């Protein structure tokens, strides 16, 4: 099974003070896709620089030619399908059809209350996500959409001429629960996971592998229920949130071993974080670049 290697570039650099160079370098290194987080602020980076995802991706689209670009992930926490669809259609056009939308239900971090609302419960997030994704799908595939929902509505919302990618840009749906997996099965061109958060702190790499195996099995069942072949979906692992933490980036051999194990589970794309000094994503830049250029060759 072939495997793709991608990266996440957090939006922490001013564009003309290192930001542009990272995206250009990601293309030079041969990454399949360079993603960025779509948050208003995030965890330990909250009190430092943090730029908007969609403007950053727009700039990255003009600084690159072949590299795919995307969010990992966008959520309903501060987005509305109508305005998001317009921005995505425009971004897909500017990039020449190189955009993937990573999308998830969101969490209870800083974004959850930034607009002044109370943080939603897990059920409320799932309810909203279940309405958000189908409406966004329509908005990106139909010229004019009118819809009335419990949470999201559209009134003759127009998106002409539509996406460069047809019938629309691909969705990579982040999900582990049954409702989210059904959305991935129905609307996704890819599925995204970070592993099982319950074992992040005290679990073992072996337990993580078994948890991921279980998630892929559940995805397969969700696809079967919708009459879809699970092999049609790419399976994306965003690293850094399993018990391995940063160990796969300690050496080329360590990463090749990690990637081989997860390819055997069925993953088709592994995403590694661009190193950021003095953070949870600190790593040796030279080792990171060696992994980018040599790991897939060693995997065969």
C-alpha cells in the first residue's frame, strides 16, 4: 500500500518573517500536502503570534505551485457554512484546485467561547456538525442553495462558478464517534484521526496501534452501512497525539518504523508537525527534513 507524507505548519510566523519560507520549503521537500490549524488561538500558543488559517493558505497558494494545501481541521466553533463555502471556493480557485478541507466537530478549547457563546456539550457539537457538513456539501456543489436548519440556514446562497475540483474540493472528515464516522463515510474523500485521547497520557504505543485498528474497523462498518467501499477513503493520521508523542521524529529509522506500522493498519497519509522550538512540536530540523526526503524511499 502506498503512503503519502504531509506536514502541518502552524500559523505562528509573520508571512515576511519566515512564514513564506516554510511553505515554499515544504514544497521543495516533496511533502504531499501542507496543512494548517484553523483556530482563533490554540493551547500553549494562545499568548503568542497566531494568524488566520484561510488567509495563510491563500498566501501559501501564491507561494507554491504543486503542493496541496488544507486545514486540519476546520470546525463549526466559529465558522458558518455559507461564508466558509465562499472562502473555500475562492481559495480553491486561487490555488488551481489544490485545497483539501479537513473538517471536524471541534472541541471545548478557546475557540468554543471566543464569540461569546457558552461552550457546546459533546452532543451539541455532534448535532451541529451533523447539520454543518451536509449543508457545506450542497453549498460547494450547487449554484444556489436555500436551506432551513436548526442551527444553520441559507437563503439563495450562490457559489458560482463553483470549485475548480469537481464536484467540489475534497473533505477530510475528522471523527471517531459513530455519528462523525457516518458523516465521513457519506461525505468524506478522506478520514482523519489523531488516535485515542484516552490513552495519550498513560497508554503505550502498542495500545495506540490497537485503538487505531479499532477506529479503522468502525470506519469500515460505517462505510458498509452507507453502501460505500472503505477503500475509497484516504486514511490520515495526524501525529503528535499518540503515546509515541515526538519519538517518531527523533531519527529517520524511528519514523520509518512508526510509518511502516501504521501503513500496515491501512493509513494512506501520515502528517508530521513542522518543528517549532520550545514547544510540544520541538524537533531537529535536519532530522525532520531527512525524514521528508528519505522516509518513503526506505519504506518502499
